[in-house]
C-alpha cells in the first residue's frame, strides 16, 4: 500500500515536471540538438560536414578521415544553413545567405536542401575561413578561435562568423580541466567542443550513442563515454539509429 502511494506520488510529480517543461519553451537547454561531424579527404584536401551519423560512418569506411564532432547544432531553428554541391568540382558549400545560395544555383551549383540550423542564442561562434590557393575545399569551418587565427596566419582569409552552434551545459569532464583564473598566462581560447562532443557506449554494445538518455541505453549499468574515435577504438563502429 505504502509503495503504491509512493509510486503514485512519484508519477504525480513526474507529471508536474513534464507539464512544466512543456510550457516552458524558453528553456533553451532543453532544445533538441544534433551533432555535426567533420571528415577530411586527404586526396582532395576537402573537409566535409554532416549531421548524418550514417554518412559519417559510410565515408569513414571508404577512406575519409573521421575528425569527430565539429559542433552541436539545434535540430530546428528559424536560421537554416543551406547546403550546396558543385557537380564540377565535387565541393560542398554552406551558407545562411539565401542570396548567395540562389546566386550559386544560377552558376551551376546544386542546392542540397538545409544542411543544419544555426542556434539563435548565438553563444558559440562557428568561424568561416577561405583558402584562396585551393580549388576544392576552399572553405573551412571551426568553432576554435585558435584554429581560426592559426589558419589566418598561414594565408587563409578569415571570413568571420558563418553561423552559431549550441552551447551545452558541461557534462562531467573525464579529467578535471579547471585551470581558470590564476596568473595572466595567455592560454589560447579553448572551445568547449570536447565536452559537447561526447558520445556514449556500453562494454557489450556494438553502437555508439549521441545521448546518455537514449532508450537503448536504459537497461545498461555501465555507460562509457568519450569521443567518436574512442568509441570506434572500443569496437563501436556504427551510430545508434535511435538517437541519431
Ligand atoms: Zn542511441
């Protein structure tokens, strides 16, 4: 009897919680997010970006270098980033500018729909760089101000902010990197991507998951976490279909 009352009470408070979440759309952190993966083609020098974990896995199998998570994007927003493809060079281009999109289509580019969305909270900048010396893979995107400046110093043209990524609340970092404050040692800006790009897996599983809350992980006692590369090194060579 007592247990039943407790259970009922638990369900009641759970219901209140869910209702509260439902009527609080401004809770930005509750917004759904998706991981944008980055790949590198060493024969063309092109970087490729995709939210499609299966495309990421497939390209990795045919020789692209999987560079892990590039940034976290909202699954939906009022600010789409358009993806275009140049059938002559095989190059992809991404832009939030509808005029640029249309101009590229007029000169032969294929519009490949919305690639991902920009975050309206505008907390994490994704920088765009242009390499004037390359024909293919001329644009590069990064959340790292350090990488942005480094490439700028070796001849890339800095093109400022392309769009915005989502800032997730930090998950428990595996090795506490709390070296804030102290003397004015000018440590380069570190993007918060490592913590945001964590994936999850279990010792016995065959897949890796983008969220700890994936229903497929619900029965697991041991949930390991790390980068996509670490997951793959542990033998999890494909993303979970439920949470990707
Ligand atoms: Zn999953």
